[in-house]
C-alpha cells in the first residue's frame, strides 16, 4: 500500500493533470485509495453525490421485502464509562469539545448493497461490501478556486414540539457550533484567504427509516491560496481529519478519543470525494454501516462538552443509528 505522503502527492499530480478521480481516506489516514473515475465500477464501488452518481436508479429492481432493522446499542452503563472519561478530560482542560462514538450491532434482512440501493442521502457510498454509508454532511467543496465547509453539529427528533426553535435555542448546542465553526475557520485559514462564515446555524431535515430528524449546520468559505490552487493533496493533508468528528483542540482531543473509545473507527469519520477534472466535492463518512466478522455494525456518536448530560448524549447516539429508507 502506498504511504500517506504518496497518497496526497498523487492527488496533487492527478489534479494538475486534470484527471478525474475518486479518493477515500480513513479516520487516521492509515488506509487510502485513489481510483480514476472511469475505472470506478470495476472496483465494486458505487457512489452518489448531489451532482454525480455511478448508478441509474431508475434501472434498479425494487426490493419488495420491507426493511427489518433491529439495533442492539451498548448499555447506558457501558456508555457512561466512556462519557465519564471524556468529561474528566474536559474538566482537566485537555479538550472542550470532543466527538465520542460507539458501535451498535445491527440485525437486518437487507445486504449492504440492498441498503445502498434503497437508501437516499446527499452523499452515499458502497465500498467493496466492507461498508455503506449515507452522509448528510459535506466535508469540503472546492469550486472555481473557492473552498466551502459545512460542519454539522446538533440533531433533534423532528416530532418534538417546536423542534427547530428548541435546538437553535439550546445553549449547549450553540456553544458546540461556535466551537466547531471557530475550528473550521482556523483550519481553512491555513490553506485559504478571505475566510468567512457565510451562514451560521441553519436547520436541515433528515428522513430516516425510523423517524425524522433535524440537524444544524453552518457554512464557512475561503479563497484557496495562490500557491495551493493545484495542490489538492496538500490541502486535504492539512485539513484531515475533519474537525466536526474530532473536536477542539484537534490533536489533544484525538488523544482523548483514542483512550476513551472502545472500537476502531476505521473508515467511519474518514472522508471520500470526487475530483471531476476541475472542481472537488467530498463528504464526511458518517451514518455508517460496516460489515465485520461479528456481523453488521453501525457506528454513531455526538459532540460532548462541559454542558452535556449523559441521558441526552446516549439517546442522540442511538437516534443516529438509522438508514434513510422509508
């Protein structure tokens, strides 16, 4: 396997040569791959973005059986042990926002490929029968020399009375969004000029197989520095991993994540994307279902701050265990 440095160098070269390609990198940048777009389907990889897809969905034969979806989350006591460890790190000043994630075994009558074809999402990927995911969250988009990031922080059950108003008024969620927007602004400022917040805290609706959720995002943008306009790999090497799925400060928070979490994230919370020969679109790999030796496992989590309470964070982790099939 090529080294991490070779991976990012190859991204630079292919962008300079204007060769369209698909790329993927896991959470710790230990596993990564680049494939020319015209070769993607022979690698047993399917993807869809808001503007591009490998599949003609009208030609897919509908799966007649209704989805069976049984999730078996870890107990609240087991979650508490991780939660308390994270809270201790916050109190010690090691982190002030940390994304804590967990694994939930799933029993379903659908295969990964079935779930991919039936599911809908802004970004979705079927990767060699290792995993599939449906992400509502872009990582970065680069269009005509300008870079955009839309970190997502905060979800609520849409059936809650006045759900949108409640989540926007929630002080914990507000502070979390301030923190992540500040982190992303700092990250973008390394590789871009004129960084600005275009839209702070807007609400989007997410359909799931169990309930409707509302999610809160913000949009930040900047102009790629002149010396980096043809250095896509250098840009991604600087920005990864995504701030929205680590926390702040990023490096120290990642140390706490490594100590507190009881699973390996692997490709979960990594990034994949498309360079079309001119522009780039990418997403964070969340809403993620992985094929393991023990069966299917869904990985989910949420941001923890000093204001977080155990019950709410535990429920958010469970609420995010869904596929967008309805």
